[in-house]
C-alpha cells in the first residue's frame, strides 16, 4: 500500500520531468521523486506491529521483530540530506540560468541549444 | 501528444516498479532475522560469527537487553542514531560531505556580493517576535542534536533548525548579513573535527571512525562514547553550513 | 592506511574552506599524499579490507583494497595529481576538486552498496559544481537533473538488493542466493543508475554539454571520474552480480559506440567532438566489461587507461584552445608542443600504431574474436573508421589551415604535462606492460568473485 | 644490420630528422637522400630468406622476412622515393613545411619497407598504418583543397585497412596464427569456402582501397590531385603500390587457385579472383574515361593511376604465370612513369604556379628536359614500345587472350587506347602549343630537380630494352608462390620473353624503333620549319584587346580559344551524364553526418525532459526484454 | 490506521499532481511542501520518528524555504 503510493509518486515525478517546460518544475519533480523513494525505502523496513527502534524505559528489551528495521531509516536520513544538497544546488543554478538566459522556461531561453 | 507519451511512459515505469515489487517481501511482513539490522537492534554485532551468519545460519539474538544497563556494544538508546553515527558512520561522513559540497557549489555558482532585499519593510510583529524566538529556536536546535542518541532527531534536523533561525533573521531584517567568515570557519573546523574523530579512531582502535571513547549506560546523556560528540559536530556543521546557504541565496551580484 | 585516501582530501577540503587561498596548494598536497600512500602499498595481490569503526562486514561499512581497487585508485588519483599541477585550470575550484577526489576514491574503494551511492551523489554534486565553471549553468543543471534521476534509480536498486538479501555489503550480496527475478530487477536498475555516469546511451545526453562547457570539467570528469564510474560497472556486474545483466550492458554499449562516434562526427565544437568520442570509448569499455572474464575486463581497463591519458591531453589542449582563440584554424603553428601532444593523443585514440591506443584496441578485437564475438569487432572497427574521419579532420584543421592573427601565450606547465603524457602514450606502445600489467591484475581481481568474498567476509582486518 | 633494427631506427631517425630539418631543411633533405641511397644498397645486399624479429605483440611474434617479393617491391619503392628525395632538395624551397615533410617522408619510407618485409599480417598492418599515417600528414601540406583531401584519403584508406584487420583476426581466430605462409597452408586445407572467401576478400580490400581500385578509387583524384606536387609522385608511384603488394599477398601468397579450386568460375579462375578482376576492369574503364575529362593535370594522372591499378590487379588476379609476371612488372613500370610524370608536373608548377592544363602551353622551349622526361614517361605509361611499359601490358594481354577472357581483354585494350588520349592532353596542353605571355620568363628547373626524372626515365628505357634484371626477381617471386614453377618466361640467353601467342624480343624492337627514329629525324631536318606566331601581339599591353579577330569581334579572352581548353569536348560529351561513384560515396559520408544530425536531434536535445523520456524508455525496454 | 494511510496517500498524489501541473511556480512549491509534510505522517505511521523529524525539518522546512527564496530572487521565475 505504502509501496503503491510511493511508486505512483515516482511516476508522477517522472511525468513532471517529461512534460514540464519550466525548469523550476523539474526541481520540484525531482524533489517529489526523492520523497517517494524515501517513503519506499522506509516501507521496506516496516514490520507490522513493530516499535520505533528506540530503547526507552517503556520498552526495555529486545526480541526479534519487535522493532521495525532501523537500517532503512538510517539510509533515508542520509538520502534526505543528499536530496536537500541536490535541490539547493539546482535552485542556485537556476538563479544563474535565469540571469544568463533570461528565462527558465525551456522554450523561451536564449542562447541554449548547440 | 507529448503529454500522452509522457503518461504512457510514466505508467510503464509504474507498472515496472509494481512488477519489481513482487520480488520484495510483503509490506510489513519483513523478517528482520535475515537482515543485518537484527544485530544492529540487538547491538551484538561483534559477537556474531560472521562465517556462519553469511552462510545462512542466522543467529537470532535472544539476549535480553535492558534499558539503563551496561553491556551493549553501542550505548545510544536510539538505534537509528547508533547506525548513523556508529555502525555506518562513514555514510554519515559522506552525507556531511554532500551537504558541504553542495554549500561550496552554491557559493561558487552564486558567488554573490551584496545582500538581496525583499523590497519591503518587515512588519513589526515579525521583527519583535524574532528577537524573542531566536534564542529559543537555537536552543531547540542544540537540544535536538545533543540528545540525538537518546531521542529522535540528531545533527541534521538540529542543524536545520539553527539555520531556520538564521533565515528568520534574514526575513526580519533587511540589512542583516550573516558573518560568512565565522560560519565558514565553524563549518570547516567542525568538518575537520569529524574527520579528526575518525583519524583518532584510526590511531587508537586501528580503524577509521572507531568509537574510541568509553561507553556509558544506555539512556543517559553521557553515553554511547563518541556518538554524541559526533552528532554535536554534525549539528554545528550542518547549522553553520545551511546558514551559509541561506546567506548565500540572499546574495546578489552587484550591478 | 587506505582510509586515509578518503580522509585526507576530505580533511584538507574542510580546512581550506576556512583559508580559501590555501585550496590550491592543499589540493596538490592531498593528491600527492594519496599517490604516495598508494605507491607505498603497491598491488596488494590479495584482498585487504578496512572495516570502518572496526565493525566487521557485512555489518559495518568496509573499504576493500585489492588489485582492482588499487589500480583504479591509482589511475584516479594520478589524474587528480596531474590536474593539481595546473593552478590556472583549477582556479577557485580547489575545494570541489578535493571533495571529488575523496568521493572518487571512496567510490572506488568502498565495499558497500549504499556507501557507493553516497559517494556517487558527492561525485554528482561536485561534478555539477565543476561543470558550472565558465557560466555553463544550464548544462550543469541538466547534468544535475539527470544525475538526480540516476541517483534515485541507483538508490532503488540498492534498496532492492538490501530487501532481498538483508545486507548492503557487496561481498555478502554477491554470495547471498538472490532469486533470479529479483536479480533481474536489481541489475536492470543498476544498469540504468550507473549508465548515466558510465555514459551509456541514451543516458549520456549530459556529456557534450558538460564536457564542452568549460576547460576544467572534461579534464577531470572525462578521465578520473569516468574511470571510477566504469570501475564500478566492472565491480558490480563482474564481481557482485556475476555477469547478470551483462547482455543489457552489451547491447547498450554497442549502440553507444555507434551513436557516440556519429554524434562526434557532426560536431563542429572541438571539446564536444571529443566529449562524444569519450562516450564512444566508454561504450567500448562497457562492451568488453560485459564479457565478464578476467582477460576481457583487464583489456577493457587497459583501453580505458589509454583513453583516459589521451583524453587528458586532448581536453587539456582543446580547453586551452577553445577559450583562448575564436578561430582555431592553424593554431598549432603557434603552439607546436601542444599540437604535437594533441596529435599524438588523438592518434592514440584512433589506435594508430606507435601509440598506446593501438595496443589496447587490437587486443580487444583479438579477445572479442577469441570469444567468437564477431559483431563487436565490426562495430568497433566501423566506429574507428568514423573516428579516423573526425580525428584527421581536426588535426588537419588545427595544423594546416590558414592561421589568424589571434595570439595567446603558451601555457608552460600544460604544455610540459601534455608532452610528457604524449610520450607516455608512445612508451606504452613499446612497453604495454606499464598499463597492461596493472589492468590485467585489475580485471582478474574483478572477475574473481570467490577471492573477493573470501577476503571480505572471513578476514576481518582493521589495521592501518 | 638486422631488418628490425633498420626499421626501428628509421622510424626513430625520422623524428630526429624533424629537428635537423628545423635547423636547416636543406641538410635534412640531403640527409634524407643519403639515407635513401643507403637503403638501396642495403636492399641489394640482403639475401632472400633472411628473417628478423621485431618483438612480440600479445604473444604473437612480429616477424620480418626478406623474399623476392620484398626485394622487388622495396627496390621499386626506393627508386621512386629516393628520386623524390633528390628532387625535394631543391623543390622544398617552395614549400611551407619542409621539416615536417622530411620527417614524414622518411617515416613513410620506413613504413613501406616494413610492409614489404612483414612475414605476418599484424606486422604488415603496423607498418601499413605507419606509412598511411605519415603520408596522410604530408597530403594536407598542399593548397587549400588538400586539407579535405587528407581526410578523404585517411577515411578511404582506413575503410580498407579495417576490413583487412577484421580479416586478419578472423584468420587468426580460425587458424591460430598470423603468419602469412602458415595461414596459406591452413587455408588450403580448410573445407569452409565461405569463411575462406570472406577472409580473402577482407584482406584484399586493404589493397583495393590503397591501390585505388573501384569502388574505393575516389580518393586518388582528391589526394593525388591536391597533395604537395612532388609528393604526388610518391603517392602515385609508390604508396599505391603498397596496395598492389597487399593484393598480391592475398591473391598469390595465399594461393588462391588452390584455396578456391572448388569454385572455378571462368577458365580455371576462381570466382573470388574473377571478382577482383572485374573490379580491376571497372577501374580501367572509370580511370580512363575520367582521366580524359580532367583539366587539372595532376588529377588526370591520378585517374590514370586508377586505370593502371586495374591493369596490375587484372594481371595478378589471373594467376596465370605470364599474366602474373606482367601484372607485377606493371607495378615497376607504372611506378616509374607516374613518378616521372608527377615530378615533371611538380617542376612545371614550381615554375608556373598552376596545374590547370588550359592555362599552360608551349613550355617545350622553356623546359626541354622536363618535356623530354615527360614524353618518355607517357610513352611508357601508354604502353608503347620501346619503353618498358609496353612489355608488361603485352604480357597481361597475352594472359588474357590465353585464358579466353575477351571482355576483360577488350577493356584492357580500350584502356590502352584511352591512355593515348589522356596522356596526350597534358603533352599538348602544357608543353606544346602557344606559350602564354606570362610564362615567357619561365626557366628550366635546376639539375637537382631534373636529374631524378632523367635517371628514372633512363632506367625505364633500359628495362624496356633489357628487362631481364627486373624479370629475374619477378620470376623468383612466381616460383615462391608456386605459379607454374617449371615454366620459364624470361629467357635472357635468347633475349626473349616467351608469350603464348609469340615471343617478344625487346632488343630487336628497340633497334627497329631506333632506326625509325633516325629516319624521322632526318626527314624533320630536311623539311622547312613551321613559322611561329605569337598569341598576344607584342606591341599591345596585357589585357588590352588583341588583334585576333573572329567574326569581326575582338577576342578578350584568348585562353578560351586556345585549343587545349576543352580538349576532348566532343568525346567527353558522350558520357557527360555518367553516374558518379564519387557522388555516391559522398552521399555515404553525408549519410553519416545526417545520422549524426538525426541522433543529435533525437537523443541529445537541449531540454532535460527529453533525457528523462529516453532514460525512462530505456528502462522500460530493458525491463520488457528481460522480464 | 490503514484508512488514514489511504487518505494520506490520496492527498499526496493530489499534491504531487498539483505540484507538477500548477500554473504558478509558487503554488507548485507549496504543494511540494505539503507533500513533504504529509510524508512525515507516513513516516510516523511506519515507526520512523527520526526520519519524520528530519523530513519535517529538512525536507518540508528548509527545502521549501530555499526554493521560495530562490524563486523570489528570480522575480517570479518563468511564470509563463
């Protein structure tokens, strides 16, 4: 179910990348894909009725499958930050693209192509 | 037409991923004992007989783990943190580097000189409340990364919260310019510190990023050896880094 | 010790953000130290691992140091060292270059799938930064988008691998019995995810824009990074997945070769021409890698080494020319040393005798024939024919056309470097073992899955 | 000195030569010439059967062997090259890149010698590429069009070379060896005709491309026509012969009659050979017809090289003892003739700076020695006794008639007649007729330049009278290749060349010709001399109307009315609208460019969306195929 | 819980489509931010509090802020 959501979101993101002419939308679409992939990853680690992987006073001991898989979560933490890095760099590139080509719409940009 | 093709192709991709999904275990029906994370959770990685483990003899950890006692190989209560900062600390170093690379890249791409103004006077409420909120926000950010090994959160969200404070300053004050020199120095020295932690581990324990400090008791603030230190480093670094990014996107080139 | 290959450039990069002016000397220092470290641990002839934080694999992240990763790291760092000798080229980009160096080393050395993803993302981001030099923003942006998609796909592949094996460690993944259907899923996704960095058709649309956009990007991305990416192709499809998915790579590679050369032929821009040629050469390498045997892979990396050396010279010279002259007709009359190096490098690219490319190209054809593959050599020879066309055209244009009045000072260091590398190319023709020995060791190490698993999973060695 | 040492040191010396020539190109040119003389003496001293090893390449020994064929081809090559080297000592002062010319000429010499010495296919390939590469770098030193010529040359040559390489590796893969004689042995016993024929044709295609045989002949016109003038002599006289050598290797060294004995096609000639003969015949037709049309004198001879390449191929292709010898001897004849002709043209261009026939005329009085050299060379080229060119053509005809190949024979005769037409055009247009006024101060070239021509012409004449020294290695070659080894064709004790339809006694023929010439000279001196009329009235200024009238009008452009403009207009009109192979190949090249455009337009779009689309589509296709 | 996830999923899809197809870039960025926020809910539902807090701070907060500021810098960007 959650898998389904994330896959559809990936599809939407790809669709956005393919159809949109505004480069800002590309960043937005990429961000959607990132989020979707993150959801997907966390979903692979979900265990029904598992607890959040934190030892607390209320949950003292370890037994198999009592927690959800912490590793995908750790990976997602990394992936989120990587996504931010990519997006921020992309946004700043767009600022300069706009300055140089006077538009960020693929069809109206000047001096692009070849 | 273009949209139609796009929809078709995207639908194809969705279909493909659904088909691939069939190769994964069902949602929620994961058996952790087949995965390495079982031992991250049990925190008994060092006691696993790797040879047997990889050949399919999954040694299900059955030891009782008690909150508040010694005996773990990694003492942070938050297992995700122990993975992020201890078991897979190297990934985190990479992650920090990604952010750093991105910040450097933004600096090089924008290469701004003068602050961009929003062209309007920030309203009174914003200005006053910023003054009140600012220390609180920063305190909160610090709290998040200092308790990273105990509670959810850690260096990255903590640092982000600090950066949010800087953003608030930019929004509330047309004239405000962050001191880039300080933020860069903090960023650089914190980054170096992380690597130096790693090198210290290499020197004392023979492996890069080795946890060279003594462990404490699960659940207490001063536990988990080097983990809180690393998370603080990360928190400060991310905070200064993202503040730098916030400052940089507010800069315009003159002329 | 090998963790220092990554730690030192990172540390120096962090330090140089504080003292910006130091970035150039520190970059040189970092690459120099790395080369020294590598030289002191010449060809391990076995599998050494470095378990990060002393967490033994498959639990922790480990660096793997065997003949393959050694040779790859050597080549990668050598090009960084060469680049660091060119302060004019490095400019403000010392820090991204150091990060790129750390990431490329990490990418090569790591034995962990997710870790390789992280390093791939660092490579993408720093490469985008470098690509944006000389206001080449739009192409850098395109690269960023494509790299982002590729990164997502690579990450998905990694997660599929994790979900079906329960581990991220390459050695463990390669020995864990993955069901054939999930293997298809994983290798398909990896083929596409790596295809972008490995410049496979049609994922290579960014190449011409990025390589053709400034003088620094092609020099470093076309050599070091390209080597690292293609190393990963060999590691994943050779060692980890035992050649599963090789036919996809093979098909894509053949198309890549033809498309790359044809696109290069029509190019009127010097840098872009050779950018496309580099695409085609990547196709040759991947086609050879997809064969999966030690010899074939060794030859592929031998070819790649030759190609990288030649491309370094070509891009160095071309970058200088394109950004100093409006009209390139007959410019080599003013820069004879640069011209001679360029010609030698480009002839080596084609595979004329007397130059290194001959050795690798002929061996590759021979190896392909001995595997009863008649298609690949014919495609390769056809591609070479097209290559002859544009290489000769450019050489004739740059040497013999009527020159213009424009003048630029000959860059002394660049000329010397280019000449030395050109001489290296000639030396390799006479004594191919200079590159071939290492490349063959690399190929054999990549093909030897058993040794790799044995080395990673049973011997836990932290050690300096 | 071992052959391997010689070749390696020659390549190395050529690089040194650049720096020497950089200091003084004249010293470089002289040194080049001296090295050439040394090489000739070296070639004479070497005894057949000597082997030498160059080293190993991927486990294969690179071997050199000195055979009769190596001796013969090296000698012919060196004769041409050394003459050009001598010629260049003076001629280079008109050139822009003398140092590079010296370097590449020497390197090319090394490459060519290596080709002739090679005992295995890879060694041959290596030296072949060295020769091609260095010659390819000399071609663009000429005028503007030569830049394009170099590219065309390189690509055409490479297309043949890479087919050859494919064939070589195919043979290696099948027979496990690259050594030519061993491959020959294996091929004889190999039952699979298809693969043998493939290997054979692939190997031969390098020769086809290089010697300008149809369909890869078009580069000759462009490259020979635009290369630096003296270098055209090497191109046409020597480099093209590399192609003939490879053709000979693939036809004779791999004994095609035995290998393809199961597919006889026509009077014992296998289909594969017949295919080559057909290509040769086509080349004769195309070369002859196109040569007649040319106004550019160098392009004219370039096309004649196409035709003569055809003769050589036909001769060798028959694998008939006398035809084979004729074909191989034709290599020698054409090499010398073409070299002299191109050097003569180079001399003319050196003095007049034009190579358009219609702009020249009457140089016979200004450059008499050049004229004489040219005259004898074209006599040889056209195959008129007593020059040596006749003998080889005669031998080829003999073979064709004997084999009953009447169509080919007819084409060969046609080519001969055509060659009278086209060699006469530059003779009439350049040397005879009216001297344009602007060339009235033209002088004969210096002895350094005419001497090589005279030497070559003399050799050609001597061989025409007494061909036995050159026939001896050819006979040796024939024995080596096992073509009717018991038969003796050259009979020096009776001064005879034995044909099938009669014998040829060159000495007798020469004497007859000598008598005829003496009679003609006497008649010439007895009759009154014709009176000369200047084309431009001497008292008029240049450019002003001239007192030549036609139909009551002043003639403003006397060049148009010169008789050598549109020399064979009537004849040319007969095939004006001929289909052009050159255009076809250009279309092929354009196809690749267009493919590039298409690829660029489809896959390398400026927008990231398109990339995303292709990436996704590729994933889907891969998924579809693999799932 | 399951129903909630369905609702959240539906909202995310709607937000994603809106983010992709919106005429104004500003709307698009805001929709994207909303998508991130809803994903935080999903993360919590999947027992991933660490991810949730990071996504909330970094994904939903900072990215949105950065994009908005750059959008402002571009003076509306390519609102064509």
